[in-house]
């Protein structure tokens, strides 16, 4: 089962986040085989983390909750909240398979939070710039709750356009970069 996990940082938690960096990476290393995408969201300065995105294939919902809430940063209080949802890998690839590579262009996390009937359950036409894409689902996978996309785009408004206007209760756009342990 695939899960979307977004830990949002608490205000002024950067020092603690940096202190726990190796513990975080060691924890994530244990899940490397199932990792579909990962990386931090960033503030407007392009450097300060505001959260961490992980899209990962795990055995079940209990394993997903353990992944989200046993993460060292969560345990230490780095994060203010966690969005954890079932997800479906519509593209069928990982971020490392993205033909656009790890660098070049602006990258964004786009979250469309659902309202009513499902929107964008199929791959959208701008597939070449999609890094990861899929619906956010209820725990049992039966109810559409929104859409999550990682995308390369010219700017935040262009990134937001990957989701149909008016079909969501709320759409968030966050600067995002490829994550993982530095080489």
C-alpha cells in the first residue's frame, strides 16, 4: 500500500531538525526499498525547511502510522502536525525515475484537499513535468480525499494549475526539493 506523509515543521524548530538529521536519515534508510518520493518543503528563502514529504510503499496502515509517528523528528517535537493518507502512484514510478532529473527548474508540492466528488484521479496532461502524482485516499482506499503532486513548474501559479480550479476545498503549493541523504 502506498502512503503520502507530510510532516509540517513547528515554528523555530530548525535547530532541533538539524540536530536530528542523521537520526532522520538512518530511520529513512530502513524504508529505502519502498520510497517513491521524499524531500523537504522550503520557505520563500529557498533554504529553510518548512516540512518533509515522504511517499512510501508500506505493508499496511499500521506500518504507515509507525512510519509517520516513530520518525525521530516527530518524536522530538520538530513537527506541528502530520498529514498521512493512503495514496495511489498514478505514474507508476519513483522520483528517481523522473526523466527531468534531480535538478533544474523549480519544484513544488501541490496538495489539493478534497470537497465532494473525486477530481483528477487520472494522470493529468502535463505528465512530462510530474515527478509524483496521485489521489489522497481514506484509510480503506475507498474514498477520494484530494490529490498530491510533486511537479517541476515555472512558478507556484503554474504548479497550482496542475489541479482543476474550483474542484478542491483548498489547494496548497509549497516549494519542494528532491530529498535524501547527501552523497
